[in-house]
C-alpha cells in the first residue's frame, strides 16, 4: 500500500524526532499508521504530533522583531484557538530563537547540521534575522524564555 505524505510533513517529523534518525522513523511510522485516505497531510501531522504550526512561529517572530505586543498576543490567541498546547508553543518558539541565534553566529549552521530546516524555511529564517537586526543575541532569548 502506497501512502502519500505531504512534503511539509518531513520537517515536522525531523523536529519531533529531535534529530534522531531512529526516533524520526518511528514517528513517521506512527503517522503512516494514522494516515487517512488522503495520506499524511500537514494538518493531520500537526494534530497527531502536537507541534506548533510553523506559520504561527513565524508570526510570533515577526511580532517580536517589530516589538508589536498586540500582534504577539494575537498569535498566542491563534495558538489557543487552534487547540495547540501553549507550553509546546513556547518550547517551539524558543527552539526557533535558538536556531536564529545559531544562523546569525554561524552562517553555515545549516550545512554543518546545527540547524535542521527545509530550504524555504531557512530562507524565511534568514529574513527574520535581518528583521531582528544585528543586536539580536542570546541575551534576548534568555529574556524571552523568562517571559514565556
């Protein structure tokens, strides 16, 4: 039996597997077992894995970069309205901030395996680094960690 898997599902699997090939294969196996007639869609994978939609993480980063508290709280409201766990959102957001710091400090972090993300997401992250500015650093992430 052949099961279609949306390309956008694979980065979710890798993220949920924490970079471990064995864990990622196990997670993919679970998704395949829970596949619908349409296969494994991005939305289905989000629901089964309990991870935060990348678009919400992007919205939060954009709000932080713009120092727009209202937009950030609107994003958190979307997280809750979509049924996501706010604690998981906070963890996913901190992971993104970590990746942004690595990409800023080590320009070839993706090639070296320090940051795992598909090409389109890496391009968005590079844009977010530019938007956040050169002053963005680990101290900012520590502040966000305390706030979250």
